[in-house]
C-alpha cells in the first residue's frame, strides 16, 4: 500500500472510531445526558421525550457512520469512489453543521470543532486521494 493510501486508511479509522464512540450515548443513563448537557454549558437538559430521542437517534447515526468509515478503510482501493463521495459529502455536511451551530448560538468550541472538523477531514481525505492517484499515474 502506498503512503497516501496508508494515510487515508489511518485517517478514516481515526474518524470512524471517533464517530463510533457515540454508541455509548444510545444506552447512556438519562443522568449522563443531563450531565453532558450541563457540562457543555447548555443548562438543564430538556425533559420532553423528543429531546432524548434526537440525542440517541443522532448518536446512532454517528455510530453507524463511524462503523461504515472504518469498514471502508480496510480496502481504500476498492472503495475509492465511495470514499471520495463521502469526503465531498463531509465537506458539505461540515458547512451545514457550522451554519446550524452558528444559528443556535452553541458554545464557541462546539461551533469551531464539529462542522469545521467534518469539513477538514473530508478535505484531507480528498487531498490524500489526489496524491495517491498522482503516484499511481
């Protein structure tokens, strides 16, 4: 495996495992959700069922995304086109998350980490793929 492809695999695994960690939130006790909400500086966690549903459902999607990304990382040649698509989608998704987070006046660290982080990872994977293709000729 060439160096750029190896770096793509490493980047995908890091992002994938980070996203997969959201699986904990799916089964976390309500007290953990409350503590995390307060710890993020967002005050008391809303008691309406829809709030808990959205937190757990979103976490499930993050975990699913993470598992998919890790899976793809084990054959970056075979899944090259899908990885490219997901990298481009990550850039768009990152921009959308950034806009959403700005409109909600979330804490600065959140606004600077989530959306820009997704977009930066997508851009990095695209850049590494271009390097790998140039080396391949």
